[in-house]
């Protein structure tokens, strides 16, 4: 297993200095930095080359996280919106190829956060699956794995548990379309988190980890040792990426619904200590 974190941990906006953040996560001991996939198409080739060179020099793997806005909804009733979504994800994957990022993860099958304006699930599935088949062709050409994130009922109606995600991926029918499970969402939707991981088996392409209140692993009560045992049972050897959200305010606080400070007033130095301690704890629980 490779361990990583989402880029936005230290701030409350969906942005960061990627070069400096890569150096920080490498110093802490992470193997992966998960970047904002939507940022990549707006970067110059020179900026992308610098990201690739820095990551390689630090021995870091870059994964790319996307929650498309409604204008790129692959499940939209509007065919032009679906075309925009396919084009958007294609542009992202072309930029990912330039930084050697081989995992695109998130709720790319629709849009995020969902406003639940329409909830015709069956029709949305049909449209989304047909669109994803087009995305999968690009993913196959570029050797990029697209991992569909299973979200909780308050953030999507499309797929909310492991079983649904497996059916969706099976219907798309591409080895490059697999699923992403997230312990925060699983805590709401799954009967048993370790059992869901075992059900996913080799279709599990990526794992997001965080406590039930989105704090760092080890700050709450999720059964991390049991989760680690399930991962070992399926011989999981891919990304385990933290998605911690401790800071209120800004666009991150608004989108994630962080309405109070979860950091206990931590400054950057203390935030560094929190996440380093969490990494040590998680490796211990997963690699015993």
C-alpha cells in the first residue's frame, strides 16, 4: 500500500502551491500527493513538467481528484452537458499524462456536490454509463485508472454503496474503470466497512480514509485495524489517501460543510504534527 493525502489539508480553499506541498508531504513521509484534477488543464506545459520533475525527484506518486461541477455532468439529461463532461475529463487525463498521474479519482460519473434537482436514478445511470464508456476509451489509451467514488446519500443519489459501484463498473466494462471507497461515506452507508472492502476485492482501485467526522485517522473511533485486515485479505497494494478537513471557512469549509473548527486552533506546525502522527498510526494499523 502507498499512503498519501489530499493537497488541501493545510488551507480552506481548493488551491495550494503544489511544489511546496509536494516537499512538505514528502518530508512528512507520504508516498502520494493527491492533486486537484481540475487545476491541471489550466496549467502550462512548463508548470506540468515542473510538477512531474519535482514528484519524481521526491519519489512521490501523484493521483488526481475530481468532483466535476454541474456543467460537466455525465448523467445530465442535456446531451451537450454530457459532451462537455466527456471533453472535460478527456482534457484532464491528457494533462495527467504529462505529470505521469495514473489515477483519476472522484465522483466523475455525475457532478459534485449534487443539488438533487432531479433524482431519476435509473435514467441517470443509463446516461452516465454510456458517457463513461467514452471516457474509458481515453483512459485505456493513456493508461489511466478512473476510480468512481461511492458517496453518501447526502452528496449523491447515483451510487451510495459498494454493491452499486461494482454494478456500475461492470456495466461500463473497462479494466480502467474501477471504484473508490471512502471510510467517511462508508461509515454512513455500509453495514460493515471491512466486509464492503472484501466485496470490492480487486475492483477497489483507490481508498480514501478519514474518521466519521472527517478528522484524521486515529482521531476518532473507526475500526482501523479491522479495515487494515480487510485490505490485506484482498492483497490491496494501491493508494490509501487521507482526505482530512479540519478547518472551517472558505470554499472548502462551505463545500465540505465544516461549520466549526475541528483542529483545536492548530497552526501549520501543529497541523503538520497531527498528520504525521496519523500517518504513523495508520501504517501501524494497516501493516501489522
